[in-house]
C-alpha cells in the first residue's frame, strides 16, 4: 500500500515526566501529582518510566503563582547558563529542573513532559504544545470536574504512548487548531489603570467567534467598546487572573486545520 | 395608631465608610473604591459623608489576600492596644484604621462601615452583618456581573441611609436569614493532607438544602462521602479558595426568620 510511504517513524518514548505545580495555585495538577507520588499505579504503563513531579514546591506551599518570577518563563538559555549565585528562586529552580529532566536538547533529556495547568477562563481542556490547561477553576480552588477532566486526559495520553511503544501504527488525521494571533489589553486611563471590564457578552465565551461590531469591553461608566477588527477571531484566555499583570484581557486566535501523517515507532 | 409604639428610634447616620481591598485579591470592591476615590459623585448623598477606602493597599498592590496575616481577623482588642514596634503589617494597619474610623465603641467612630468582599463560592450576593460578599468570582479576576451587583447593592444601601436621615419611617418586616452553625473540614489522610474534594452534586449549590444521605465529598479514589447529620442544613462558602488554609470546605447554616421593628431617626 502506498500509504506506507507517508508514515512518520519516531523514536520510542522511554521516559515521561508529568509536572504539576509549575504555578503554585493551580490545584488540579498539584493534587494529581501528589496523589501519584504517593501511589503511581494509575500512571504506570508497560515499557514507560513515568515520573510525577512538583515544579515549584515553594509556591505550592504558599498557594501562590510564584515566589520571585514566573517559572514557566524562566527556562531561557540565559537563565539556564547563569552562575548559581543570588538567583531568583524560580531561575535557580529552572536550572535544577533542566539538570534533572534535560538538559534541553541533549540525548539525556526526557522524551516527553506534560505540564498540568489550570486557568480561570472558561476554556475547557486545552492542549498547548506540551502544556495542558483545564478550566474554569479559581486559583487556590480544587473542583472535582476539572480534576477528573485532567486525570482522564492524562490517562489517554499515557495509553497513547504505551500503544505507540508497542508498535501500533496511528492513521493520518486532520485536527482543528487555534493559532494565537494577538494579545488584547484592557482599556486603560491616562495613568495606566484599567478603565473597563471584559463585556458580559464576551465573558466565558472562549473559543466562540468574535465578529466586527461585537461587544468586547464595558467601561466603568457604562460604555460598550466593540470589536473593530475586520476578521472574525476566536478569543481565549478571556479574563484569566494571572494575565492582569501581563496586560492581557484575552488573546485572539484563528482557526486552522493541520494534517498529521500516520505515525509509528521507528524500528531499531 | 398603636403601631407607633413599636418604632425603634435610632440616631442619624452622619459618616459612612465603604471599604474595598480588605483582602487584596478581591477585585470588585477594589475597583469600585478606586473609581469612587477618583470620582465620588455616585456615592454622594444628602446629609451624609461617605468615605471610600482601600483597607489593605500593600496586599492590593501584590494582588494577594494579605501580606502577613488576615486583616479581617486583626481587629482584636489585644492587637488594637499593642505597642507599635515590629508588628505584622496587617496588625499595624488595623491600628491605623481603628484610629481613622473608630476608635471602636467611641463617639468619634464612623456610624456605618460597609466592607466589600468577593468569594469564589456560588453564593450570589450575601450580607453578613457589616460585610458584603458577592460571588462567584476567582481571586484576581474582575467579572462585570459581580462588579455591577456590588455597585447596585451599595447604591441601595446609601439610598436607604439618605431616606432614613431625611426622617422616613420604614415599616416592620420579616426577613429570612441563614445562621452559621458548623464549619466542615475536607476529609484528610493521616498526614493531614486533603483526601477528597467537594462532591460535584454539592459544588456551586450554596444555600440549597443538604439532607441526610446527600453526597458531600468525593475521595480521590472515587468514593462518595454522604452527609450523615439528622437535620437538613444549608451549606455556604462551598469550596471558597481562601478557606483551605482555615481547614474549611464549607459552613452549614440553618434557616431562620427574624422580625424587625419599624425604624426611624430619633428626633433631636
Ligand atoms: Zn499555569
Ligand atoms: Zn474577603
């Protein structure tokens, strides 16, 4: 069969890390990881070493996003090669994690890392390259529905890797994805303070189309600010708590289709 | 008319304070107060001095509940009479606030203080003695629906005081209230770690009856824990983020009716 020609052959997956608590107030991943550290039965798979790991234990202890700086943005080449003295906690931690699970790009590195996050936005379950965002869930809160969604997704992800390692060939497929386009800030007054809120018609409408003329913000004095772009966009991370400090009310995305080849494990 | 005999005559209300940011990550009150500090038109009433005030500015700046300790629990007689040296930030702040708006119990004290809070629980709008809780809203997030509810309630509260001061007599009434009974902790393992979540059938069901045999918690290994009390209770503050550290999954309340006399301003 000629379809054989389009099969991508990829190396076996031997070591997988599952991270929770990269942000210390995102409870689902923290609780799952702590559970799996105590009892790993649920994440064991044939031929796979799976390591559950708390990314930012000091932030978890304080139930805060981070101590000094966002760990998720700390894995830069500059940080990873900086001398050890007087570093912000998360930069030091990024270096340790890079040593344990990397180094980035080396043959010693883990094959796959899943990084479990929560969002306060109404995004459902979202795979973002290697990270997984599940919401809506307030920071510092554990909701059973969000916990169980994350748990189920990790089950399927590990099942997939086990099947892949066993030699199963997965057929080609087309997946719909959302590609990030633009970061949208809140309207602000001349002092830089927020002067409007996400409009009630946009709040909780992650992934739904935003068309020219649709309400976007509501100012404190009751004025509606409309979306004036010409293209329909799909906002997400709408009103995420952690992004106020990043001057981001939401991001716009566009919908695309990606075609994936069939894949199977490379023969040795 | 004999009903006249049951009118409670109360002193005029001259000075009212409205607090936001007693907890620094509860955004509705913080944004309302900042708005009113810039422009007080909305809270001006005849014969009333209304002072908008940020309770915990350092916590607001860091968007965290508190710096050293919960300001809301810092107004104890011991704290208010302690010497000024080396105090936790919120204890020092409680002393300053007591000087500005009190002292507690003195004739210099403000007549009324409204203290604006948010909760992550699905409680709607709840008057708790002098404080007002509105939710659900994640910490660090500003939702327009919650903001507008709080704003509307404050409008009516100030309108009420203005009418009262003008001599209007308010008729007697009966109000249904919920009286707090018991604090319920999460189930825990022998190390004191949480071993169960609020059950999905209870989550978001603040103020709804919980009867003997109803699901209450779901353990991480999938077991349902039932409510076994004999009396029907009305849980609230269900899965509030800030109460994990207080070992509280929710509080139970019972429903009661309170009868209020007619009231009017005392003649001078
Ligand atoms: Zn995160
Ligand atoms: Zn509060």
